[in-house]
C-alpha cells in the first residue's frame, strides 16, 4: 500500500510532456505545472501561430506568458526524490503499444532508453548500464529507441547490413558482397550516409531558402493588404470630403436661387400692389363721380343742371387697366428652366465622370499586380538619360548620356543651379511617374542606384546624399553586400551579388523595388510608401566606378 501511495505521488509530480519528475517546475496561468524546458519547447513550436496553449486543458494565452520557477513545488519534488520515489517505476515507465520496449526485461517490459546498432537490441536504463560500464560495449553505437532495428538485418544471411551498394541502391551485408553484389560499386553505409547527409543539408538549405522567400512574400502581401486598407480609407475620406463640398456648393446655390426668387417675388409683388392700389383708388373716385352724375341727372331745374354740369363733367385720366397683361409665371418659368438645365448638365457630367471614377477604382488592384518575371517587368521599361546639368564635376557622361564614370580630374561643366556640388551624383533628365522599370550595369567598388525628388539639396553635407534624407531612396552596392538607405536609416540587405540591378517603380501605388539581375531575378528590397512628387533616377559613384542604363 505504501508503495502504491508513493507511485501516486510520483504521478502527481510528473510532467505530462516528458513523463518524468518535474525539473525546474513552473506553473502556467491555467494552473497546470511542467518542466520549464518542456513547456518552453512546446511554446517555441507555437511561436509562429502567435497563440500559446496548455498541452493538457488546451487553454490559450496571448501574449506568451513569462515563466518563473515554482520554488515551493521544486523543493517538494526534491524531498520526494530523497524518500526513494525516484526508484519506484511508475506506470508511465512501462512500455505501451506505441513505445519501444526493452528487449532484456522479463515480465512487464519497461520503455527502452536507447537502441544499440551493434547489438541490434533496445535497453531500458537499467539494462543499458553495461554499455556505459564495459569498455568493449562503450564502442557500440547507441541511438534513440527504434522499432526498425531488425530492418538492419539481411533477410538472406541474418547479418548486419553495414555496406551500401550504389549499383542497386540498397544496403547489404558482407556475405551479399561476396555473392550477388560481387563487382558492384559499394561503400560503407557510413560513407554513403555522409554523402547523403551532405545532399540532405543542401536540400534543407534550399527548403529553408524557399521558406524565407515565402515568408518574405507573405510579409510583402501583408504590407500590401495594409496598404490597400490604408489607401482605401484615405481615398474614401478624401472622396467624401469632395462630395460634401459639392453638396455644400449645391446647397449654397440652391439658397442663392431661393433668395433671388423671393427677392423677385417681393419686387414684383410690390409693383403689382402699388398698381392695384391706384386702380382701387380710381374705382372709388369713379363711383363717387357716377353718384354725382346720377344725382345731377335727377335735377328738375334746368338752370341748376346747367350750372352744376361743368363741375361734375370733367374726368381724370384713366389708368389704362386694359393695357395690363397678366403673366404671373413667365419670369419664374425662366428660372425653373435654367435650374432644370443645370440639373441636366450635372447629370451628364456625373454620368461621364462616373465611368472614369469606376475605372480608377477597378484599377485599385495595382498593388497586387506587380510583374512576376523579368519579361513582365520589361513591359514597363523606360529609356533613361542623365542630365549633364546635374552631374558632379568629377563625373563624365558618355554613350548618349546613358553612362556615367567617376574621373580623377574635374570635367569642364558650366555652372548650373541643378549641379551636385558636395556629392558625386547625377540625376536623370526624365521625370518618372506611373509604372517604370530600368536596369543599371555597374562596374567598380561601390555604386549607389537611387530615385529622388527634383528638390533634393545640391550642396552641403549628407543632406544632398542619396538615401540620407526624406527626398531620396538608394540601394548601395559593393562587391560583398547591399545596403538600402532612406532618411538616414540604414538597412542591410542579403541577396546574390550581381553587376546589374533592376529598379521597378509604380509611382501611383507607392511601390519601389530593387532586384539583383544575373541568371535569375531576385528581389533585394521593396518599399511601400506614398510618393508626393515626380521621381528622377539617380546614380552615385565612388573612385574607379561606372554605371550605365541598359
């Protein structure tokens, strides 16, 4: 009973990863405990996913928890070891269906700790001890436990197969060498393993390089995805501002038209009311005159009639109401027609421009449509010539201003405000917008291949050097390495060294890429940014160097 209790305690203080007693025990946030090295190894394998989990309860943690040794649990494990717990084999020390069993154990077999390639047997820790104690056995080759040991035995002769037949591409024993494999190209299995190991390492290097390339591509795609979101948000914000301005402008014009209509309404209304009042006064006066005439017509005294007639017979001039023409809608109909005409024109403009806007939006896939082959890049090739007015006096232009060479003597250039004074640099004559691709053939120790804004400084210290400011981007190439420079920030670039560099620019998408051109085309560095001005190709040379646009 005591022994069973000890075994229970052992299981309670064992790591579920290595199945052994806890070593440097740590407790993770969910409460489970592990050896510090075991849980670290488990989490190292999960680093790429960015989410770390408990091997037992599968609870996940973000970010990766910081591990601290559980000193109380460590002391308890040490005390249990001193009580003889370590010597009591727990159930998990016995071999299961998936384990390699010790070939020496009788009864219930323990798990094998090692397999011996010389004995072609597997041993638990106890039965392995002679291989450590005996001098002859110490020469045997011990490996991790393996179930395939018998595959090393020749099925025909029962001997260990330590020879590899390159003719038949199979392992054989020494008796096979004397019989059916006599005269074949054979070597020791160890020698063949060494050769294949080199091939394996080469394959691994290729795989690791492909992984790095794929990870770089994934990173670039992630950058492009972020750029898509960023540019889409920025474009949406900008377009909404423009449409809001258009709406405000239309509202302002609507208010102006409304105000003019009401002003005209008030003016026309005042005129009509004034004429209406005059007519109403005339009507009153005429009614009064008619009453006087009516009264006079009833006068029986002829003399009195004749005496009164002159004073009532005279009439004032008429207002000529018959000349008044009623046209209440004509003025406003003209306004309605003018506004309708404006609406029709705006609809035509919006209809025409909408097609243009839709086309521009559809072209938004430019971020993901960068060419994938040199032939694809060459579709955007552009002819670049260098501007003599920008060339430093120690630079000589030739080959139709497509080649520049560093000279030990100053050249006879005239003064010009665009000329570089403090740096051995030159800019292209052509400005670069849209999609452009060009290649530069280099000779000499160090050459800078760059793009820059036209307003880069031409004199002074580092403020005029390509890549040492926020107005230029430069790839510096020397015989052993590449270095990318922007805004005085240096980035070391790995990649195959070649005498030719390709440059791809998508100005609108903000993409600038540099490629090594040899037998293959290899991406060296890629920039994703926003260009605010046209760019110009640039070259910087050091003593003895030359560069040519090809």
